[in-house]
């Protein structure tokens, strides 16, 4: 079925930014959207990075994080929170939970 993607847990990989990624949809399947699940281990912080010309969203699924976006002060985030990140903006997240 072309309209449903079923990612496999075993396809999760470690990414250089410091988190584990599972591609939920990729440009070869859906060229207009990139959708991935990122998992940060407790006590770990992702490397600051920015996406050129691309809006990004963090949707917190579990745990507690400390997100840093551009000039905003570091902010604690929890399950259900959505973080809006403009294109070309430095960003990082730390897993401050267990």
C-alpha cells in the first residue's frame, strides 16, 4: 500500500548528532516531507545543528528534555509538547529524564 509506511524498529540507527533515528518517511517515498523518530539516551545531549531551509518540529513522545532553539532560553519539554524550529536555526535537545 503506497499510502501507509510501517517502519521497523531494527532499522533504527545512531546518527552523528548524538541520537538514534528511525526514518518514518523518507524523500524517496515522500519527497515533500521528511519524518523521523529521534531517541536521545538519558543524560545525552544532541550536537547543535541546523536544517538549511527546512522547518523542523520536535514532538515529545516520552521522557523529559531540555530543548535549546536559537536565541530562546533553554526550556524543559514533556510528552505531548511540540517544539517549532524555524529553518536555519541552531537547535539541540538533552534528555534530562531517566
